[in-house]
């Protein structure tokens, strides 16, 4: 079986998304249960659950933004390879204007996504 690094990296990221979401929810919920039992009330569990959910969503958003920004260098390298193939550029040469155009299109697509 061939070792495919991309598959394992994707599984790791999915796991990190789950952990980043669930840990704050569970910690805040258990803290709310503890406080409710200790203080004989029923408010803390619900309030801290939503605080944990908000913290989890914030963690996932930050993590996703970091992942989205990180592989930009890799995309630029692959864009250069695509330009070589699509615009019939000789091996080892990259048309600077075509590369700039491709990068500006990627930036425009990225700004439309966010």
C-alpha cells in the first residue's frame, strides 16, 4: 500500500477541527454542571454551554483561516506548472505576466470567499 501523505494530513486536520470544537464545549458544560451543583442553581450549565460553543466556533474559524492562508505558496508553485503546460512555455521559463495574472485571480477568488 502506497503511503499517501495528503490523506493523513486531511484526516489530521479533520480531527483537529473536532477537537477544537468539542473540548471548549465539554469543559464549559462540565464547569457549568459543577457550579450548578455547588451553588444549587440551574443557570450556569446553559450559559457556559453557549460560551463553550462560541469559543469552539472561534477556534475552528481561526484554525480554518490559518489552513487556508498556509498553502498559498504551494498553490503558486502549482500555478507555475499549470502555466507551463497551458501556455506552451519552454521548460524552466515562466511567463512573468501570466504568473502575475494567475496570482491576482487567486487573490480575487480568496477575497470573494471570505
